[in-house]
C-alpha cells in the first residue's frame, strides 16, 4: 500500500505535473485540471497581493497629501485667531473674513474627500443635464474673481454661447472650482 504524502508535498507534486504518490507515472486528466486550477489560483492570489500593496501605498500617499493640504490653512486660521485673541490684529474684520474663507476652503476639501470615497465605493450618482459652456465659464470666473483680485490676478474667459454638454452641473462646477 502507498500512503499519500502530506498535503503541501502533494500540491508541490501536482504543480510539477506528477501524481503525489507516483514514481514518474503520467498525470491523469483530472489531476492535470487540478494542477492548472491550483496554478491559476496561485497567480490570482499573487495579483491580489500586488493590488493590495498598491492600494495600501495609495492610501498612505492620500493621507500624506491630506495632512499637508489641511495643515496649511489650519496654521493660518490658528495664527489669525491668536492675533484676534491677543488684540494685535491690524484689521480685525479682515482677519475674521479670512478665517471664514479658510474654513470654507477646508470644508470644500473635506467635501472632496467624501466625494472621493463615494466614487471609490462606486456609489456616485450623476444627474446629467444640458449645460451651457458659456454659463459654466462665466460662473467659474465669477466664483474665483474675488480671490484672484485680492492676489492681483485678472481672470478672463470665453466660450461660444451655442455650445452645450451633458454633465452633472454640481460636479462639473466642483471640478472647475478645484
């Protein structure tokens, strides 16, 4: 009688195309199928591990990015709040307005992160409408004009009035604002 080797040895034998308890006998069709399936499973597992590593790396990169981009406005808000508390702010109304703008910017970043999680979960639902590109350009410029003027930048834009696209207006506006 021949005893079947322990499982890892049997699997290794099948992977090499041998019957686990043979001495060089040819592999049966059934065992060849098992061998192919084991090889395909091993390949799929390796691909899954590679994807998981890439995903973990992407998550680390995202956390680093978020930390960097949130740290800057938070530091500015903290400095302006301390100046207001200490009574050393030259223009208190300007400081309050700037704090509000930075908070709005932070809220926008948090909204973008939430939207990213919705997209990654495959749960984004778009509401497609016909949108005039001229209106989109005009609205985008109007939304950025105050900040641009404050920084000495003049914005200009033009789009043909009869050109339209089918898009989700809210998401397209968010994209343009970003």
